[in-house]
């Protein structure tokens, strides 16, 4: 007795597999491009500038000499933190926009 075929909504398994593999390749390509992206954020006017990459690694930190006040090291720390967090937020927003197009209907599985 032959097993009954279970319909796949008109989609054959090979086509679904090819589609999934293409999506995976597209995601990997997008992630690689995001990793190489650079994000720069400045705090305190132009006192502190930080550049990071898409892997959230700091590439450069620029501090204007007039931002270095030995009497107020805490302010410099706050400016550095603000600049890094701003660059990080830009990187994460870009990542969300770029990879979000792949997660449509997947409930955040990516």
C-alpha cells in the first residue's frame, strides 16, 4: 500500500530548501557588510569622537585637548561613554533595519 502524499501548500521540498539556502546566504552577506560598516558619533560638541565598526569594536577615539581637564576627569569619562553609546546605537539601528527584512514573519528568530 502506497503512502499518501502530504501536500505542502503547492511548494515542493526542494524549492523550499533552495529558498532557505538562498536566504541564509543573503543573511550571511548582509552580516558581513554590516561588520565592515563604520559608525562615528561625537559628544560634547566636538570634544570626543568615537568610531566603531559593525562588530561594535572601537576603531578610533579622538579627544580634543581642551576636553582634558585634570580637575574634571568624570566629565571626560561621560563624554567618551556618550560617544560610544551613540555610535553603538547607530550600528544597532542599521543592523535592525538591514537584518529585519529577513525576519518578516519569523518572530525574531534571527
